[in-house]
C-alpha cells in the first residue's frame, strides 16, 4: 500500500483547480480574503496493492494452525501524521520532542498501542493552545490510555520500543490538552519502571536507541523533583556504553557546544537531594557548565548564529539557556555551603539575567519551539532574591502559562526555592555534612513538562 505524494496546494486552490503558490497563506486566498488551509503541506494518496491473487498461497492447509496477520496500517493516521511532520515552522514543529518521530509512520499497523497514541497526538495537535478540546479528541485520548493499560499487562509488549514511544506520545498529549499533573507523573513512573526491566542489548541502534535516549531525559527531570524516581548507576553505565558504541556524527567543530553528557545529567537528582555527599563532583560539574555557558554566550553574542537556518538558531539558543539553568542550579547548591562566596553570588545574578533574556528571545518560537523555557525560568525564580529579577521572572512565567495550561509553575518554583533555602540553612548550621530530607517537602505538582 504505497503512498503517492500529491499536490501541496491549499484546499481552496485544489477545489477550484487553480495553481497554488504554496505560500502560508497563499496569494490567491489573501487576494480573495479566504481562509487558507493546508498550503505547503504534502498530501499522500495511498493506493491498494493487489493482494487477492496471492492470498490463497498464504492460507495454512494444516487444520488447527493459526495464522497471525499483522495489523493493516491505518491510511488516515499515516497521512495525518505525515502532514503534521511536514510543518517545519519552529513554532509548531513536533520534532521538537525528538527527531525519531519522523520514523513513526513506517511503524504504524504493527502495534495497536502506538497507533492509538499517535492518533491521540495528531488529534490533539490542533487544540493544544485552545481552552476547549472537542469530545472526539478526548475519546481518542481515552482509547490510547486503554490500549496502553492492555499493553502493559503483557510482559513482552511492555518492553517494546513501540510501547515506550506510546507512553511518551501520551505524555505529550496530556501537556497539550490539560490533563492533570498527577496522571502525567504516573506515566513518568511507568517509563522509569519499564527502563529498569529492559534488555538494553536490544536498544543499540535505530529507532529503539533514539527512543531510549529521549525517554531518559524526562526520567531525569522527574527524578529531580521526586526522589522516588531514580535509576541505578548500573543502568546509566549501560546507557553510556551504548552511546559510546554508536556516537553521533561529528558536527562543526568551530561551534561551541555543551559538553555535559547524559551520564553527567543523570547524577543531578542525587546532587539536588543529597548535595553534601557530592560537593567535589558538583564543583567540578559547575566549573564545566560555567565554561560551556561562557563560550556559547560569546559565540551567540558575536552574531555567528545569523548565518544558520532559523531552526538551528532556535535550538542553539535553547541549548545555551538550558546550560545556563543547569549551571545556575549547581551554583545555588554550592552557595548553600559557601554563603559568603561573592563570586558565586555574582555568577548567580548573571545566569538569572541571561535566562530572562533567553526567554524573551525565545518568545518568537512559542509555543513548541520554546517549550523548554518555563523549566529554565523556574530555576531562575528559585535562585534569585533580587526583587526586580523576581518580578520579571514571575511576569514571563505568567505569560508562558497560556502555552501549557497544566504547567503549575508556582508550585514547582516555590518548592525548589524552599529546597535551596533549606539546603542553605543546613549548610550554614552544620557545614558540609548535612542534607535536607527532601521527602518532608513533598513532591510538587505541575513541574514536569515533556
């Protein structure tokens, strides 16, 4: 059932059988003051193959023998998903959530849970910034949840890359259509549980490898706020070994890039919950992040990004803002144990300012292209005591709230601020041998965002 590409013209021009210039909106629709729908999106017409002539040869002749036939791919889902992937505007490009999403259409029809999750994703995509979600979209989301529950009851299917990907897609849907954070957290716990029982030798390349690496990041983020979600050192050693066996292709060496590895990021939850046990490691990681941020800021300020495509500029800005946020987080942990270090205080104020400026710059990429910004602003809010910076961060976070309705950033920011404050008080009173029991602070709602 091959897909044949057809016209990329808008619906109005196609119905009128007029040539479309494929702009967004197209010139004809602007001139006629019509709503332009679908301009520039490639459509696929799926043609049925003649299988009836060979069907008889596939039927088993032995009595009692069951023939398991793969699920036939859903043409509508495949077309819909491909059309969504064709949207390359950084503001609405769903590959922000991972480039492996481009591999999904070829996997449709072989996993009911992946098909259901992908259907829910493309159904909710047009409504992620709207207050009212149509009942039909919620029905598809409910079907995806039911398919996931059934899949997780099967030990073999539960370990499949398709199942991991389905959980990820469902989590994205939840952030778009306003499902409660409690449900989203349960999916993060499910991902962590499945990662613990995987046979990583089956995840060494291709789609499976990309899914595994992508899902490690939300598990790390969840672990930062919830100490119950932790992966073992053995797991991270295996993942690091897997990455070293299949390193990514080299990029332009002249462009400064973050040097923090996935393994280094995986230790951050332990840094946050038990900093006194890791002060030398935190110091070393902070020095490296500070150096990375300085080099990236110098490159960005030099105007070198202007020669790159818009999407590369956007993602470089995102990487720089995230590096600054990680550095700021470690800065404040260190400051808890060295409260009179003026250099740490100066660096902290600088990082907060750079995050605020990065959030203002990324506003042009909202919503999806700037989805990382609220988490960075939460770190800035928790770290700063300057009234002017607090006011600016609060105002910017309030503005970003309209993009993701489930982001209860106030709860998370206040929790993180309280955590850092308790670490600071503990460090002052007991030196480098005291840690706050973070479980007593509770687990904040509304922090995690895919």
